């Protein structure tokens, strides 16, 4: 007996995103957004903690590689900073022919088809004694950019990094989230407002991050 496939409901937040992109094009909106900008609710705690982790490493003495982003360039003064982006560089394919004191991959690994390969390549690019800082979502809707593949708990991320070469005892993991934040982000990425709680509910992590030392 054949069973009909379940009815599919299109819950992708296309209408909200399309509306937002249209509003962005209105003259003056870009300037106003910069004045009123606040970080995403789900990233507030993570961002502050990751910045503190890097501060504690002494960024002025670090050579830094940021993979698929450049947000960290403005956050600290480094000895050296380099940014690489897909498709100019695919971390799943190879390691660069240079090493760094700190490699950062913020909200990147969930989009990789081959995260284990990528982690091994990152390990090769981290100098002995250097660090790898990575963050990923967990209880977050699928967001193709251009694809969305994986989620890890703290335990899962820790053991992924260990499989890639980082000593298990040298990996610190963290997470943050609560049910209200998870539900609020079903349709769009919600910005932090004064009424949004930053209370952590460990069984409902919105984001997970790790600092691994080689």
C-alpha cells in the first residue's frame, strides 16, 4: 500500500526578508539603521564572551586569520590580520601555506559539506600553542548561505574538534539560548531590545561556540 507524501508547507521567511531588503533601499534608511543598530538577540552573550576570550589572548601579539568574514578586523588591534572568503578560498579543500596564532570561523561550519575536512585544514593553519575560535547555531532554523548542513551541541562540537587534531583537554565549549529567543527567530533574525531576556536555559541552546588550543 502506497502512502501519499506529507503535505508540505512553505514556512521560509521569504516575505519578511523581501520586505526588509526593500526598506533598506529607501534613502536615509541605511544611515538610520547604523544609528539604531543593535546586535542579534541570539548572539549578544556569545559575541561578548568571544570578544573577551580573544582579549585574554592578547590580540596585539597575534597573527589572525578570519574565515568567511571580516567582522573581527575592527574589534581588536592585531599584529597581523587576514581575511579569506568562499569562493576565493574553500577551507574544505585545503589549508593555506601559512600558519596563524588565531584562526576564527564565526557561523561558518554549519554551512560546510565537509566540516571534518575543514577542521583538519584549520588545525594545520594554527601554530603550535595557537588557538581556533569557532561558533555555530544550534536551535536555529535552516538558513542556506548557500547551503545549511549541520548542528552541534557543546559535546558534539568538542569531539569534532578533537577528531580534527586538537587535544580534547585543550578545548573549551560554551553555549547560550532560551526558549523565548528560539521562538522569536522562527521568521527573521530578531535584534536585541531592552525587554529581551539574556537568561540562559542550557537545554535550549541557540548558539554554541568553542576555543581550542593546539
